[in-house]
C-alpha cells in the first residue's frame, strides 16, 4: 500500500459514493480487467530506472520526463489511454526527453517520489540531468500535455 499519494478530490468523492475503500485520501480497488484495459499502448521508449535515466540525461544533454502514476489511479490510466498515445506527445516525449515511467507502488519509485514530494498522482515532471525540477504538472489532456512538452 502506498501512503501519502493522493488523487484529486473528485476521486475521493467518487470512492465514497461507490463504496471503494479510501486510504490516506486515496481510493484503491483491486486492479481489474477494466482498469488494466483502459491503458492504450503508446510508442514512447519509457525507461523505468531513475538513476539510469539521469545518467542518460547527462550523456545526451536531454532533460528527463518523469510520469509518476499507478495502475489503480483512474486519472493516470486516462492519460495512458488518451494523452500519452497522441502522436504529438509521442514525438515530443521521444525526441526531446529521456522518458521515465515511475509506478508509485514499485520499490524503485519510492526514493524518487520522496525526493520530489510526490503526494498527488498523476504527476508529470521535467527535470534536468542533476534531478532539478524544471517544470511540473498533474493530469493533462493530449493538447495540454503536448503544450507542456513543447515548452523549453
């Protein structure tokens, strides 16, 4: 169980109305086929190791794009279904950044999530090769995400 990661207030309300358990401001249910099925495949070459992504950023000079999410987070899954697979987003994420996917429930995400004070997901960060935050956002539509990724 991940503690300290919260979703939007409307999700907590939805959890209360549907009877799903609310834990530390989050709601979780067992991953179901419906939850897993919402994520569409994207063509972004996601890395999953934080330290390796930073090292690659130092080598290439590219910033690191970090997507903090979870399988049980409906807004995260909505972004995976509708925003990340967008052709503009895929192109920008793949060409301008070192893309890094961090599932907050994975052991390797605990330290990076703590470093950046991640308490709400989805959280999308752009960091430099030293790990300094250049910009940060939360849930975004495909248009919003493409604009976010287009900024220098």
